[in-house]
């Protein structure tokens, strides 16, 4: 799956940009990245939204335990990979039909946050049980909401294209040719939002997410980590 967003929608992390500047490497534009993915398989489903957002997915090479699903409703789009163990109970919580998949669920959860804000986003994502990664794009509000599970069993990567678009993908090779060293593994147990404070840990909401330069031999240029709570604080 692939989600690519212009700087008018989302501000890419400075650390990703710095990683690419520290170790220059070949990059391409967002549109070329998108076109390459679309042309890679006959079953790719894709969307171009005003030239500021690109979304695409395929069922190619997916496994039963990590399927890719997609949904769109009320100008909100969701790419979802993985499965939720508690999908049935979450359907009841959000008043959804038994046929609703994980992508439909995340659209409803996002809408509840956006329109009613009954609880913080960390609460919503922490209540998802399973192996997953998702990208939600709200076209009406030009907002992005992305998260990865606490174990990192469903890989998710992000990077910056040559023209400054921020891209998310579940396959590293999708981004390597277009983002150069401005690429990183999305940190497990975290969410990234343009509405609720950029990158944060939902597994440890009080802990700061930091970024350190990756070794030169790594395929990416930065590593995002959730800081551990000080020992004295944990003992209180």
C-alpha cells in the first residue's frame, strides 16, 4: 500500500530531511513513485486527489494474516494492512454492520475523533488489538492519520521524495528508489497526525519520541525511538 502527501497537507519530520541531506542519494518525484507502483501490477487500485495526495494498494503477495483492505466514505480514505482481533467488539462500539472491515472501522473511529473528540487519539489506537498498520486521509480537512501496531509485525515505512512529499508504504523497496536516505521505519506503537500533534507514542503517551541518525551502512538514514521513562519516575 502507498500513501503520498504534499507539504501543503503534511509537514515531513525534519529528521527525515536531515538524514537525506547528510548522506545524499538518488531520489524521484512523488508522481513518479506513484506511477511506478501503479504500473507494477495489473490489480493496483489507485487514487490521485488534486495532485496533493496519492493513494494506491494491491493484493499482490499479501498473506491471509496480513491482508490489505481499503475503504472510502465522506471524503475519508483508509488503507489498512493486517487484522484486528477485537474487530467484532469494535464494530458494536461504533455501531457498524457485521460486514464492516478494518478500514471502514478506522474511518468511523477517525470521524468520532474529528467531530466529537470523546477521547484522545492515543486511546483510540491503543484499543486496537492485533497486527496492523494504517493510513487515513481526510480529503475534506486535508488531514493525515497514520499508526502502526505495538509489536511492529506489520512493517510500515516513511520517507521524503525529491519534491518534498511525505510517503508511507508497507514495502521498503517502494520508497528506496524515490526517497534515498530520507527514509525510516515507522516506529511501532506510535501514531502520526496532522491534527493531534504529529508523531506520538500511544503505547507510552507520556514518553517522547526521538530520532537518531542511522549508521551509514543502513538502508535508511534515521531511526525513531520511544524514550524510556526514567527509573525514578517509574518507581513513584
